[in-house]
């Protein structure tokens, strides 16, 4: 006999995901997101079982036991199933000569992402040092010049979700020119992202987070607009000292912590200089699951 009652799989996944992130933040367990990502079909199994068994009282207890067992197996075996990979190292670059402006799109699947500025006077528009398992990953690199306006795409195309060996993982280190106005779009997947935009001449920033921690430092070369969408994990955004900014924040599921430089004005957090009419950075932040910190 069917009964109405709450579904348990989605709340259970939120709880387990929160516990995993907490263990990672406390340093108890260094998470291999690549290993966990390999198990994504488990989500389909649990949702299917929820549809079949979740409508009865007995079925919900059976489903709860199965779900706890499957998720427990994931937590136990994921760190132990890391396998050796065949890693390739590749450098992508493009000279800055003849480029007046650029749109750069970075789309990382699984791994670690580091973004920063090239040295002052560098002849390159960008340098991207990529390390990836070539058995399962294909790198797409496209650069189209439209009369000095360059459009660049660097994308990780995964053939399969696989874990990595304990000492190696996919790693992108991308450095960008300080000399050219940039429209920068970053899409992270299952990753840890360290994005330091200091010194870059940004005209627009769009960051779409996935699963993992994001640490971002904005460029001091205002004015420009930025849109930051968090995923699952902590998001930290730092505004350089002396730079004015206004944030509009939709927090999602998580706490919002804002530094003393910012005053709450309706739906916004605003620095004093911005309130008085100085040009600065307009930032829209859409949180996911995890804390948001603005400094």
C-alpha cells in the first residue's frame, strides 16, 4: 500500500556531501574529487530506488539501509581505488602582438585550476600549462582572430570519469596578459580553483563554479562587472585594498560572511567610496551549497 511521505535520497545526499566537505575543510580527509566523480551513476541508482521503494513505510526503511550502505561503500573505497594514469604535459600560448582585446573561455572538467597574470612586458597573450591523463581527457584549443579581437577557448573534454593516482591529478596553470582588455569566462567542474586576477585589465568576468573550493582575488583595475556563481563548496572573494566595490549576493544554502569594509544597503554590500560615487567593481554573486566569504 502506497503512503505519502518525504523522499529521503536527496536529503541524505545533502547530508553526506556536507560531511565530506566538512572533513576536507578540517583537514581530516583530503578529498580526491576525481575519485568521487567516477561514482556519479550511483546517484541514478539511488533516485531509481527512491521512486520504487520510497512510497511505503517499509520501503523507505529498506531504501535508507541500502542508501547508507552504498554511500558508505563509496566513502570507504573511493580513496583506495586510485589508479595510475598516463599523464601528458602540454603548453598552449599565443603572442599578444596584433591583439587589441580578447575573450578567453576556460572550461575545466576535473582537477585543479590556477589562474593568474603574466609578468609585466610578456610577449604572450596567454600561457596555459596543462597536465592531464591523456587516456581519458582531450584538450580543445581554439583561437579565432576577428580584426584584433581574439576569441580563445581552452576546454577539457573528458571521455570518461576516472580517478587519478595519489600523487598526480589534472592541473591547469593559466597565465594571462596584463596589456590587453580581457573578457574572461571560467567554468570549473569538479575542481579546486585558485583565481588571482591581480593586474589584469578585465572588462567582464563570468565564473561558474562546480564542485570544490574556490579562492578568488579580483583585479584592482576597475571599473568592470563580474558574475560569480558558486557550486558545491566554499567560495571566497577578496577585493584588493583601495578598490571600491558593490556586491549583490544570493546566498543559496550556506552562510554569508562579509568584511567590515562593506555596509549592507538593501540587497547590496557596498564600500564607502562606491556609495559616494567612485567607480569600482559591480559583482553579482549567486551561491550554491557552501559558505560565501567576501573580504
